């Protein structure tokens, strides 16, 4: 089981062990990370080919957080994501084709092109939306958790956000709200070290933007390595179990790193020389996890097979999206209101 | 039949819907134990219990966010924003979140919720607790916007709002809370998007909303008594959906139209109505449409200043009389 310890130096840190994660789960988390990596890379390629318009916020380098959390969730649990939401959407089982189709504005897209990259949503998979206004979805996740509490439903609402979100008001309102109502909601901060173009440390009063705020709301400070899917899984699972059992909310902080800029518009020139290379060489979640899998007795062949099948899946999805028609213009004015239309007058 | 205040009608409307549907829940600041700062929600905590009637911290974003999250997962929340001025601190949810989620997700996300809020002036609260901000909401695709003027309409339109599958912003006028009206016994359910002719007349049409409705009615009586002018008064009731047919038909009969708006001048709801009338009933008009509004200023606190700012019975009467006799 996961063990945490609190040191005088600060928040509890996870002690890595290999128990509790079997080969099937490990292969599942490996596949999820590889799929996110391949799909995000493909989204970037398609952007460069001008087949994806607008913007996109990639999770390259942050795959372990999405894969580990999704693996720790149960069917029926709810994900609330940010505009950097492709990874979490894929991790809950939404097809690559649906995601790429949405990014490309095709009729086969998850939202038929009405949402785009920043609003991926699939209710049937428990992906309750990707929100592009910083902090907005933390209170929304509280509301979904309130419904579970009121109805006696056993699902947990899981809300993902970046380090920059910890400095906006809605973060603090939501944490206080979740604690006083003891809601089954888990807040997951992906600290990728940069608030858009600015190092988070330059604009935050504390060193650990989420964990160091936890005590202000009576919560345990909990941090774990966001590049290690096992650590993410165990940390998340403990929090989800607690919420499901009526133990109230948790605030988790996973330290991670994004390989690309904040968005397509950002070449990330503000990073110190060698930082990206260091993370790619030494802290890459897929490298770390491949080695973990091998150490636990999984074969190279099994891992290669996963990589091959994911590559094929992403290739096929890409071709299907390229062949798919653009979104029908017939839907321009649909679904503004519940009657399916947009009529505001008689 | 009973005589009820507008304030008591709010509690009765909420109770009617909470009794009917256990998915209806209610949250806001001081709404439960205190019964609301305007005493419009007295008794609901006792009747429905603390799981369904919940006091919140002063966290307007959390209130509206939680209402949205509850709505999109199956509940039908009623959220109170104490003063409508405070909509400005949680405007994201109205402007970007529950108004757009259905569209952005290709119809997947549904947000059947009601935001009740105390709107309007006349209570000497000054510029940050007195505004009429229904036009802030009217401009956002995806919202419905309602503002009743009588106790009966409070119950009926509140019931219709709770049962509506879309997010509805429900503006209660603070200066009407003490007003009394006859209300029948039993369940009352009205229809959104329906204006009501509250005084028939043949010489001019007056379009009014909320507290401006009783003032328009009083002005119409004065115009009749003092000048022999017979005005038709329409209570707009619902800005979205907007019952343009009732208004256009009235203008076709009377040939003149006046709007009476409590909101400041620019982009007030009357501008949209006048635009529609100019576009679609131009040849029915015998003179220019006239908007009677609060001037484009923040609302002052002192009696004399606030009374001068908000359209009064006298100003409505004078404006219409001058315009018709010009």
C-alpha cells in the first residue's frame, strides 16, 4: 500500500513501493501514457500541417498524471479538465479519432467541431468538460460532488488544473466550500513549473503552489512525483478512496513538466538552457515507466507490442479524420437552448 | 385565494417546487437559518432540511459553480445571489460556463438551474447594491431572463423557471418585496416567454418590467385622468424568451410605444425592443419610439438623488404626455 510521511521540511512525500500494482494495471497505465504521447505528438504535427487550427495545449511530458489518475478512477467517477485536457479525455477512454477529429473541425469530432481543443467533453466517459477559464471548474466539480453526497451516489469528482490556477480566487472558494460541506471531490494540481510563460515560483507566495495552501483549508499537504505513474496512481487512489468513503476532499500536487510551450503560440524560450533536455533525459514519464515495467518482469516484447498498436491506432485515427467531412454548417445554431435551437423570441 | 407579499411569494414558489421534486435544492448566503436577508426564504430550512436548503460562505463563484455542477449531474438547483450587483463577481458562470456548455459540447451538457437575485433600486443602498442588471444577462446566448412584478407572477414564473431545462436568471425586485397581491390557492405554474397586457388601452403602448410596471400603471391612470390619454401597459415579464408578438400586436393597435426601464441608458433592454419594433412595425408607428430610462450614471444613495434617477410616475407621465402632444 502507499505510504506517506510528513517531514519537518514540508509536505508528505510518497515512499515508492511496487506493491498493489499488478501487471495488467501496469500495462494499462503504460499504454495510456504511450497513447497520450503519440496522440499529442500527432496533434502537434497536424497543427504544423495547418490541419489543426486555433490553439492547442499539449500534455507532452505530463502523461503520467493523466494515466495514473484515470487508472485509479472507477467507472462513473467524473473528470473535470482544463483547456489542457486532451490527455485526461484520452485517459478516460475517449477514442483518439474523436479527439483528433474535434481538433481538426471534422464532423466525426467529439463535439462535431462546436467546442474545439479547449472544450473536450464526453459525458458517457465521465469527462464532464474541459474548461478554458482558469479556476472555473473547481466550484463546478464541487457541485457534482454535492449531487453525489445528496443522492447517496458513490462517484468521486476529480478536478485537474495547473499550478497557475492556485492563484485565482475560484481555487480558494472551491477548497473552502468542499471542506465545509465535506464533499467527495479531489483537486489535482499538475505543477508543471510554469504559469503560462512565467515560472510559477516568481508569482506565488509559497514554494509548492497547491500543497502549501492545503493547511489553510484544514487539509493534509500531499505531493507526489508526477513523472511516475505508480506514485500518481497510489496517491490518487488513496484520495479517491477517502472521498468515496465519506472522508471529504483532498488536494493533491503532482510535480511534472511540459515539453512544449504553454500553447501553440509559445516556443518556450523562457526556459533555462538544458532544463528541457534534463527532464527528457532523466525524468521522462514513459522512460521511467518502461523501466519500471521491465523491472517488474514485463517483457520488452509486451511493451513493444503496446507501442506498435498505439502507433497504428493513432495512424488510423489520423487517416479517418483527414477523410472525414468538415463539420456540417447545419449545426451552427443548434443546442443553444434545450429545445435544440437558438430561438430567443417568438 | 389569499393576499400574499411578493416576499412570501418567493418562499411559496420555492416550497411548491421543492415539494414536487426532490431534485430541487437551494443554496446561497444566509438563505437557510436566517431565512434570507430580505426574509424571502423564511421557513424553507425547517420544511426541507439542511441537505436541501444550504447556507454558503460569501463565495459567489462557488455558489454558481456548485449550482452548475449539481445541475449538469442531475439536480435542479436554485442558487441565490443576494444582490444582483454581485453577479459581477461570478459573471464567468453566466457569461462563459452554464450559458455555453450545452452548445460547446454539442448538446451533451444540460444545466437546468435557476439563479434568483435581488435586483433594482429604491432602497437607498447606493451604487453597488441597487442596480438593475437584467440587461447584463439578456445579452448572453444560452440564458433565459425573467423579472416578475407581482406576487402571483413570482410563484408562477419561478415554478416555470425551476421546471425549465435551461439556466434561468430570475430577477426579484428588492423594492417590490413588501408589495401585496391576490394569489389563488393550489399549484401555480406560468409560462416563460409570455408578456402580459396588464392594462388595455388604445392610444399608446407602454412596455415595462418589474418595479417599472406599477409605476407605468400609475402613470397610465394619471394620463387618462388628467389628459384623456388611454395607454396600454404591457408587463414584459420575460426578456428571454421575449414575447415580441404581444408587443408588436399592441403597437399595431396603438401606433406609439414607450419603454420604461430602470437600467441605465446604454444597451438597456428597451433598446433591443425598440429596435425590433422599428424593424418590424415601422409603418404601424405614428411617432418615434421613446425610451424612459435611468440616466447613464451610477445610482446615488440619497433619497432625493435616487428618486430623481429612476423613472418616476411623474417622469413617465410627463414624457408620454409631451411626446403624444408634440
